[in-house]
């Protein structure tokens, strides 16, 4: 009960903050005799978003020069006018003083239905949960790229943990390769893990050799008569892929390429993390096998081009700490990765080790582990906004072979 009262107080704070900012935006517009006013607002993890209705034909180019003045009037670090909405409303985003952390447990507790082998990544720019179905023919393998501090390993932990939360060990198994011994050790408590976390090049070669054997068996082994249950999906996770390829040489590259090119068809999926996915560090045969990329902050526009496979992606402008782009089918979706603390991971693992017949409630666990209320701050707002701002699309995920609605995967099948 205390947690819900805290959320109600934060919602009230949000309303007051946004009403004040809307009034200041209107004052700036009136001072320049522009026939436009704020008619609505919403919240994203990184920005306050306002919708403006213009009496005449006012374009974004007309209002853009006022960005600095509006930012100063509202006490914001940055103000950006973006493309109009479908119904013709202009959109203005004010940067929040600090990014609101999105707890994985809280987001999972809000989902009513999740398709098999689907991972929760975080919140998109509209504030809706962004899900990725690994088994879709349009996905299969995922490359996570970003420099130190971008949050790529934390995002990988979030992706893997959310997969485990909605898929039992009978339908999902994982192999973890962590050559730097600092990314995936915390995940060893999950019941879906096969063996120990692999940490040396010698172990990695042996592990990938075994995965290659499983690949061949799945390709050629006949299905037993009368057996309808599919084989469990096998997710092979590699942290610092480029480092592993350099340590393991040509043999390692051949094994990884084999899994990347043939594994998806038989339920073997590759999730790989790397700091610099350049052709010189990662072979083109491997890189081309990743149709979906999750790209965090990078150091330059050249690295952004390598990471995203696109020109002018803007990845070099991401601010780090979980600020990511989902790149798929030539489209970009910016999202804030969900955050998972070590104690929350341990609590999730304990819950997953319970018998399957026992009732499982992620809402109860999320409430039990909810952080204490922070000290009062002028900019304190709740990441979800008022109840009527929680869009229906964040409550149910599609159940088809590909979560194809933009709000869940961001591109069509």
C-alpha cells in the first residue's frame, strides 16, 4: 500500500511540473505573437513531451529558433521541436534533468501477455514497453554494440533475464561466454544456464564446438514419432565478441560464423556484445548475420556507421547509461534500457527455482523490492505519468510469429 501511495504522490508532482512548463511555453509563444498553445503532454524516460495546436499554418522551422528561449524559460537543458503528429499537432520535447531508471521488474509486472521467446528491452520514446521476439525470422540473432559506459552488458543482462522470466527451462536454455569475467557472472543463478559461465578461450572453443554439434544434430536428427514438443531454444551469449575472436583466432571465427549463419533455423540464437563492430575486428560473414542491432553510445560517426550499418544514425549523440537505438529493417527506434539490480536478479532467480505449479506474480515481487521514496526534488516525476497516460499497447504483447507492431518491435514482418 505504501508503494502505491508513493506513486500517487509522484503522479501529482508530475502534473504540477508539466502544467507549470506548459504555461511557460505558452508565454514564450505569446511573446512572439505566434498563434499556438499547448494542448497536451506526456512523459518519456528522457524528456517531457508537449503537443501544440496552431491556429494557422505554423511549421516546425518557424518554431525551431525559439528552442533556446523555451529551454531557458522552463529551466530545461534542451528543447527540441520534432515532426508533427498524425493529427497535425506540433511536438516539443524538453530534456529532463536526469534520466529516470526503468526497473525491469516493474515493467514486466505491467505486461499481461508475452509471446514465447520474447525479451523486454525497455521503454521506447513514447514510453511504451519495447519487446523483441528472438524466434522471429526477422530477428534470430542480436548484436549489442556500444563503448564503455553505454550500458551494453547491462542491457544484455536485462534481455536475458526477461527471457527467463517468461520462458521455463524446458523451452529455453542458455550458454554464457564471458572472456573478461565481469559481465555475466551474476546470471549464473538462473536455472536456464547450461554449465558454468565460460571465461577462457580454451573453454570457449570447447563450448562452441559443442554448440556446433547441437546445430548439426538439430539439422539432421529425425523427429521421434508422436512427439509434438519442440526442442528448447538455445541462446548462445558472448560478451566482448571482438576480443574473443582475436584470442581464439580463425578457428573461433569459423565456429561463431557457423552458429550465426545456420543456427536460427533450428532454434539456436546468438546474442553478442562488442565495443567496436568494425569489419577489421568482426568478420563480415558474422556481422551480416545480425539483422537486429541494439546500439548504445559510440565515440564517433564512423563507429556509429559500423555499429548500425546505416549512415547518419545519430548513435554518436546518445548519452550512455542505457540510451540505445534499436536498428532493424533500416529503421531506428530510440529506447531507454530497463535496469536490473543484483538483488532483484537474485530474487527473480529464487522465484524461477520454485516449482512450476506454484503461482508466480512479478507484480508482488516488484512491489516487495520497490525502492524507498527519494528525497523531494523539484524535477521528481513518475516515469509512467498519470493512469490515463498509460497506453493500452503497453499492457498486451502481440502473439503472432513476429511482434510486428511498431510499439513492440518497431518494424513490420
